[in-house]
C-alpha cells in the first residue's frame, strides 16, 4: 500500500502546509460504477468499527430480536451516555446475563460531560461505557437466542463469529484474507476500501423488508445511538437526512447518500480528523446536496484560539473532485 497512496487532505497553518494525510479512497456512482479511485482501493485493510453495520446485520440474521434504536446501537460506536447504557443493559437483561458477560474492556465514556460527572461521583471506567458495548450486547443476545455458548462469544470459531464473517463477505463482496482482533476484543475480518464502499451502497439501496434495509433505516432514523451528542457520524446523518455514515479507528470511514452514491477511505497515518470532511466533499462532487452540513465542512486550525488556517482537500483529491464537477 505505501507505494499506492494519494494525498487526501492537508493541514494549513499561517500559510504553511504543516501536515499531509495520504491514503486510499473509492467513490461509487449510484449505479455501482466507479466515480473516483485514489491509491489502491483493493489493498487489504482492517475496517475497525466501520464494519459494525455488517456485524449488526449478522446479529439480526442470526435471529437476535433487535428493533429500531437497538439495531442502531449494535451498529454504532456510542459515546457512553446514560441513555446508551440503559439500552445496552436492556439487551443484556433480555439475554439473561449481567454486565459481567461483556467481553469488551473497561473504558471511560467518550462523552466529556458524562466522563467528568463519573469522575466527580467517584466512578471509574467500565465495560458498559466502552463505545463497543452495544455491539457486544447484540452479539450476546444473538448467541443466547440460538442457545450458543455466551462465555466464548468472542472466539473467532464461535458460530456467531463465523456467521459475522460470512455476512461481511456477502455485504462487501470481498473475501477475508486476514483475521485480527479489534480493540474491543471482537474478531476483526479484513476487507478493502472497495468492499466498504460496496457495503454501504448496498445498505442504503436495500429493499424494504430486508435485514440490510432494517440496519440502514435504524442507523439513519436513530443516529444518536450510532454515536452520541455532537458525534460526527450522528451529525452527518442528522444534517444530511438519508445519509449513512460510520467511521472507525485508524482513519477508516464509509458514507453513502440516500440516492446510492458512496465513498470510503483509509487514511494511512490512522488519523480520522479529516475523514468526514473528505467523505462529504466527495459526495458533494458527485452531486449530493450536502449544504446543510456546512458545520462539518469547515475544520479550522487555531492559534491562540484564533483561526489561522484550515484542514482542506489534498492535491490528489482536489484534482479528482474537479474532474467530476
């Protein structure tokens, strides 16, 4: 991959290009044809939490009785707010287990106000506040529904994880070449940037009544449970109705418009700070109306609290977008 990278974003400070973000990007027209390809979109990547919609889909197709916001939190990376915790606890109760069944590590909530309150109250980090606890609770519920062993639900050979693997391959159209372990402890199956763009497009264009439709509908209808207060994924889906967005660690993201255009990327340095900006800019170049998301399209660089620069599209990305306009 290092030899096949494109400049996706730059950071300007006081007239100087201070940093550059390189990576791979693929955008699809609504008919599935390639609109833009930068870097090597077929290189192996680890999708991290960008693949959560597919994991939630697998829980659904395995029989987990998830509905509405429950599907959204299973497909999301929540910020650990009290409402998120309430829903996760309900899923665990329906599975007949307590919080100790969660296999994700203890963590502080990502929401600053919640984190500060817990600290003031003398509480520490916990697995249920970890951003992946919704996914884990859904996996536990899927295992319980099928009578599968719950204690080993994170084993890559567990029936549920094998089902997750199959669901990811089917949705992305890309065979798994490498097995890994995600930061939350769940099995993580490799894919490609092309695979993510394909998966998100298939989700937004899925026929009503299908489990794929249910996942996309839940995420877009209940964006708060996919992220949380002021979370970029939640804001994207709120400001641009019908858009499906899910980012992951290490600079991975997938975004698809209601009309079917999709874009995905992997930033090679692992920074996610420009991924939402890039994704929305590309959708805009494809003709999607992103005007309501102006707040996400401006990333100022500050000096002493004053704007002295900005994060903007890199040269390769700018040239590719200009060719589309």
